[in-house]
């Protein structure tokens, strides 16, 4: 099973989600069952490291990230085992416009306990990286719970 987090430039939100989720699956012992990646719908930042604000907030919670920005591609979308988890509706619409509708496509906060916010805002402009961290962590915890149920069901069916 593969999880691909998606935002606009792949330097703020989606790498933060990738790092948080990787940390969660490592702590759950699921790193052999679930792989994690991130990408952006735009190509502006391809090859760049994550935004300083993202790296700083992750560091403050003891989470490391060493990835580089990339743009989503057809191979990402063609992999039927991949869950594509977007940070907001704009990027979800861009994904669907570019590649068509597909199964296993969600907004991250669809999995969050706190339903007062439905989209993860882009901290690039607002510099609210700590607020975004908490939203993403909430969504990632819910996503992990959802995937554990999926894995259990798959194991029961086999």
C-alpha cells in the first residue's frame, strides 16, 4: 500500500504530512506494509528541499525529513494501490482535471477528528506552520487508523 500526499508546490504541507505519517507508521511497525511519498501539482519547486518553516516545525517535534520536491506524474496515478491524499480542494481538482477521477483519492482532513477545518491551509503565505502541523497530525492519525482497518480486512479476506 502506498500513500502519496499532495499539495501545490511540495515544499510545505505535503512533505510535512509525508514526514509525520512516516514517523507514525515507523512507530506502528507498518513500514513494510505502507510506503509514503509526497508530490505537488505544480512544478515550480522541483528538486528543492522542504520549506524552512516545515523543517523547523518538524524538528521541534523530533521528526526528520530529507526529501526533495517533485511533481505528481501519471505513474503515481496509475498505481491502483496508491492512496492520493490532498491537502485542499484546489489540488484535488487539479489532480482530477489532469488525470481524471480515480479511486482512493481523499482530502487529508476527511480523516481528522477535528471537523471544524476541512482543508489544510498553505503556510507558505501565512507562516502558520505550527497550526498546519497540528491539522496534518490529526489527519494523519485518522488516516493511519483507516489504513490499519483496511490492512486487517485484507488479512481476514486472505
